[in-house]
C-alpha cells in the first residue's frame, strides 16, 4: 500500500504563472518526496480533512521547506476547497493522468462584461472553443473549476471548466490532461452538467458530529433544488424556500456547517462577508445586486452570508444605512430561481426583522449546546474514525465530563490531550535523554528508511484526558469570573442529609431525565442554604460543583451592585446568559441578601436588581440547565417572592454540627496532621459542642501553631498534643449561641419550611 503522510498547507513564495500551466502542482521537500516514493511529475492524491480526495502533481520545492509542509497555488486551493493551514495527507497514485475526451466550459464573466457584450451567440461558440484550445493545451493538468481569461475580437471574457469527460471510463479521477483529440464545448452540455450536479445536491455529515437533525432539515430544503422534483407535482401555492438562517452560540459549528453547504454540488457558490461592504453603502448595494445577478445566471447556486447581523443589523444609528432593504430586494428577485441564501449569526435577534419572514429566511435552524450524546458524535467526527489513539471508553468519558463544551472546545481539548500524552510517553520512554546530535541522526535514519517500525504511535490514557480537563473550560465561561472548586464531599464532615438532597437536585436531571419525564417532574431551579456563619455553606456548594462536574460560577452579591444606573441589572443578565450558554451549570450567589433584600426596605436600585433576578429565574424565558444556589446568614431580610415555588424553593438549613459531624471534621484534620496518641478524638468532639465547622478547624489550626511554637523553643519535632488543644479551646470562642440558633428556627417556622 502506498505510503501517506500529513502536511500543513502553505502558500507559494514565488510568482504564480497566469496561464495556469503549473496550477495543480504540490511542492514538497526532497525528503518528503523520497518518503512518499514520488519524483517530480508523478501523480499523487490529496486526502482532504473533511473527507474526499483530489489529485495533484508532485513537484520538488525550489526552496528549503520543512518535512511537514506542502506548498500549493491559490488556484489549487480555490478549486479543491483547501485553506491555508489545513492538514492534508498525500499518497502516491500509480496511474497516469487520463486524456480528456470532451471538456465543457461556461462563460463566467462578471456582470459588467455580460451587460456590455451580451451572451455568446451560438454561431460564435465554435470560434471561442477553438481559441480556448491553445491555453488548455499549455496546461500540465486540468480540473473542474479552473478559470481562464480570453480576449477575442476585442471582447475579454472569463471561462470556467464546468465538466470533463475522459476518453476512458472515469475511476474517480479529478485531474486530467488535454490531448490532441480533446474536444472543447461552450455551454453546449450545460443542461447535462446541471442535472448531474443537482442530483448530488446534498449536505454530507462528513466531519460533523451531533448535527444530524440540522443536516436533515437542510437537505429537506435542498430537495426543492433537485431537477427530479418536477416529477412530483406540488400544489400551486407551494414555493420553494429562499433562505436558511443558522444561529447558535460561538463554537457550535456554524462555520463548519456552512463549509459543508458550500461543498455541495452547486454550480457556483457566492460568499458575502462584512468586510467586503465597508467602503460605503452605495458601493455595497451595487456589489450585493451583482452577486445575486450572478447567482441567477449559474443556477442552482447558493449565496452564503456569514455574520448576517453585520450586513443587516436590527438597530442602527440615525445616519447609518444598513443593507437590509437591498438584501430583501435581492431575495425577492430570486423568488422563482434556484438560488438559496444561507445566513449565519450568533444572535438572531440582532438581525433585521424584515429578513426573518416566511418569504425570505423561512427556515431558522438552531445549533444548540451539544448534549452528552452529541459530544460523543463530535469527538468521533474530530478523531476521524475508530483507528485513532482514543478508544471508545475514553471518548465516552470525555463526552460525559465536558458539560457545556461546544465543538470548538472539544477540538481544543483533544489537542491538549494529545500534548499531555506525548509528554508522558517521551518522559517514560527516555527520549528526552538523547542529545540533539543523536536525535538528528535518528530523524535522518527514519526518513531514509521510511519504516513504520521506527515510529511510535501515540497512546492516550485516561490520566492524560483528566489532566487536560483540569486546564480547559468552555468558551462561554472564559469571559467571566470562574472558580474551579477542588473540594470533595469527603472534605466536609457531617451534613449527610444536606449532601444527599443536593446530590438529588443536581444528578437526577443529568443521569435520569427519562424517569423525571415519565413522572412529569421538573428539575429544581434554585436552592437556598441558610444558617449561622462558619457552618460550611460555601464549602458545600463547592463540593457540589466538583462532584457533579458542572461549570461553576461563583458570584458575590455585593460585587454585582454598581453606582451607575442599569449597570447592576446588565451584569446580572450577563451572568445568566453565560450560564445558559455553558449549561448545565451552577450559579452560586454568596451573600445573596446584598441584592435580594425585601423591597420595602431597600433603595430603588436594589428593587431593580431583585426584579431582574426574579425574571431571570422564573420569567418569560425558561431557565433550563442552570441551577441557582444561594447562601445567606440573614434569611429574614430576603424578599418572600424569591422563595416561592419555581425559584429558591428548596430551602436547606445548615446549622452547627452535631457530635458525629464534629468527630468527622476532627478526623479529616487529624488524617492530614501528626497527632499525639493521647489526644482522644471523641472527647475533643464533646468539648467542641456548639462550635461551628469553621471554628473547629480554627481550633485545630491554633493547636498546630502552638505545637510549632514549642518546636521553635525546644528545637525538636513536636506532635500536636492534648495540651495544645486545651490552649486552642481557650483561644477560640463560640460565635453562635443558643439564641442565634433559635432565631433561625423561628424564621424557618414562620415561612413554613419542612
């Protein structure tokens, strides 16, 4: 089987020929040519990153380039849909280029030339075809999509190769050579070409994961553009769709899906970018109309508009003139033509409403945050198949632990996982002990031998994936304050009932959604933890986020408040927006009493913040996949509306620890220190009755400090003894008395919390 290797696409540094003679050459280093067993002029096959393959001519690079670099012309990149920086594979092809039997070209001149000269008259087509034979014969190789400029009788026109029929039966080749007997046709086989193209007009799922529903919806729309749709008579009122609007958060795959739509068998594709319309409104309107006129000439065609909100924004200043009216006019113009307009945006509400109608962008397709099953499909698509370093078990692990990750995040995560695995294998294999001269010798030997035995395949282990997960976070959470908790349930003593109730609130919607749907049970939206200071409310929430593996946003209530009007409300809405984008996630409001005090006892600014909080939790837009957890030691000042069903309806009291909880807290601290055997844990647990968890830890820390003081005085290592704890009990005072606990109990009874 021929050898193949991966290469990064780079541009040519030399001047490209205008006659396209060497347009389909790929330039490699002499070492790479030797490894692939190629010589200059041999045919090779390019394996594209999104699937499929194309042919090219191997050539020796005139300059010094790396062994993993391939240089290509801009013409080859445009014809084959390759971008700079793409990773492609090359493999040798044993067969020579096939000779062309007939080649069909279409006039693709710009609209100004078409208006000036008009279409080519039928009697003149033979003359134009004869004139094209010379530039075609000078080319080393030809492929569909190649464009030529030709001037005859004072008319300068552009021609594009629409189809190629070889002399022999085609075996999937994409590159051909022009022979003495090759026949040139101008627009004559256009009908056949269109039919063959349209019959394959569909979006493939190659390289895309978790988008089966979206791709199916797009292909249903593309069915309107197939020629065989005329067989089935549609009602007179039926009109084919003119536009598709793709929307979704950053990184969900809009650009990748646009690339697949672009790669469908359209006769021509037209891309509209915001940068092309920045020179003025009049110039932009002219360009837009010209593009749609071209699209009508080359049916079936597609017009792709990325970042639609910049071309046709919903809101604009008084002196600005967006292109929305012109775009509406153009979309109405293609009503009866086989022209599809596809737009993409992150924020559909920022697009002008006149475009979001059934007669324009009729089909709105959302690309949502992927679920665990979708994430597994995306990982499979990125890996490219089962013969990769990741096994099925590891892919399932990553899919389960990457809550809130979009496709771009998963791609970045896999890159980091590979780097972690490479570092581990190099360190464990002793490769780093080789000196540079030895490494260079081994590299040269490996290149010359071209032997697979000398190459060690990367093997990814679970530890590599877990290490990478600790260093990555979803795109939606990178712009906000994100605290990554490292607290486990085992780090908290006691509170077993609280732990169990919190686990149910978080884990049931994630692990057993079918059971909840069967019984029509909705997941909890909010949890309120209240109790005296120092009773591990914040620590409990951190452990909840760690154990559940959810995205965690910690917000202090006082930090939201701002002196500027509307700024606090905007900050609060932004927090919820980010949490929705990275769902499932937890928003933790510490000291929530700072922003949710009773409306009769606060300023107007505080009322607005509270109203915003209530609307975000249980307003018009449903809060899904986001759990709000709040903590306070002043529950009596909270507004009652915050604690009604549908908001913070799961209210849990976290009070001072009982005997068993105190013993667990002491045991956790003792296990990490050096304690003298004379210290009785149970007796110390009895002596600390009435102390909070934070105060018990403070007693242990004070006892440890006393032991360190003795070490300084005696110069000998000292264990933590009973006398040190006696000293600490005298130093640390109780801050929670019986009256304070009674007040919390009275508040609980007043709001009828069970």
